[in-house]
């Protein structure tokens, strides 16, 4: 009994430590400047104000940058899902020559540091005059090895008998994939989609290098410009961070059960 109470207490303490920065970010975005500047800072807003939210839209083109981040993240997510589904299907259900070797090449791409290829990517974009374009923001990320790996593990758990029955019934590869396999693989698809979307949403270095126009920059760059400005206002920064947290928090909250099921798919056969 005491051991269980100790574990519960430890989990509560960890939850408080993890959630407190999120709480203070949201609370601080609603505080007046005097509350934030007080020493020590106030933990509760003494009078809620939305002045910080109005100010952040005046300081930077946050609406356009919010749209840019959303568009880039959605395009990257959809493109990687399509590539991962088709490649994972080929690795599991098609009789390909050197299939294991090709899959090993896919896995090797996960071990290549992004920093080692960022300069060649930048030079390619600059040579083809693609800087400050949506194409430059999404092109290096339209395919990835992680989604292929995860979906391959999920597809391998699919009963071979059902695949054979579909073939005997005259089902083509496309019909089998879209009407049978994908509906049964929704947790894995959701896991890949959430992971890719969050990675794309939180990108900072590549958008910083490839764009210099505020109207083409993403949300993360806009938030950094608030912090780098002279006499940076903490309230504006907290308001901007809160707005950036909304889609990611909602995505994780609604997709949590899919994340757990999808990431464990293929762990036990």
C-alpha cells in the first residue's frame, strides 16, 4: 500500500513539474505587464487581459505565419504518409529483389544527421531560385524513413490468410490496400501523421535559412523575432507561444490513444 502511494505521489510531482511551464505560459499570456514584471512573478493573473494577444498580431504578421506553418505541416504530413504507405506495402506484400537491402537503405536515412545535408539542400534551393517559396519549405521533407519503418512493422502483423483470400477473390493491390489494409492500420497511420506534423510544425533552422521575408516565414520564426526584438515584451512572447501550443496540444490530446497503439504495433506477433 505504501509503495503504491509513493508511486502515485511521484507521478503527481512529475506531472506538476511537466505541466507547470505550460500553465505559466497560458497564465502569463493573460497577465498585465505589472504581474509579469513583479518579483517574484505572480503565479495567477490579477485581472485577465487579452492585450498581449492583440499586441502580438500587431508586432509580427502572425496570422500569415500561422497559415504558413499550417500549410507546410499539412503538406509534409500528407506527402510522407503517402510515401510511407506505398513503400511499406511494397516491402511487406510485394516480391521485390533485394528487398531487405532496400529496407536497410531506408533505415540508414534515419541515421544521417540533418545538419550534414542542410547546406547542400540550401545551395540547391538557392541555385534554382526557390528561396522564399512554399516549395523550398516542404521539398526536403516530402519523404522520410521513419514512417516506412513504423508502417512496415504494422503491416507485418496483418494475417497473411486475409491477404491470400483477397487475392483469390480477385482484389488488386490498390483495392486490398485502400479497402482492407489501411482501415485496419488507422492507429499506425495516426501515429506517423502526428509525429510528422509535430516535427514539421516545430521546425526552426530550415525555415530560418530558406526564408527572409516575414510573410513567408513560419510561426516559430515569428516567435523568435518577438524574443530578439529590443525591449522584448514577455507578455507578447507568452501569448505567441500559447497560440503555437494550441494545435500541437489538441493533436496530442485527441490522438494519444492512437499514438500508444500505433507505436506498439508489431511489438508482439
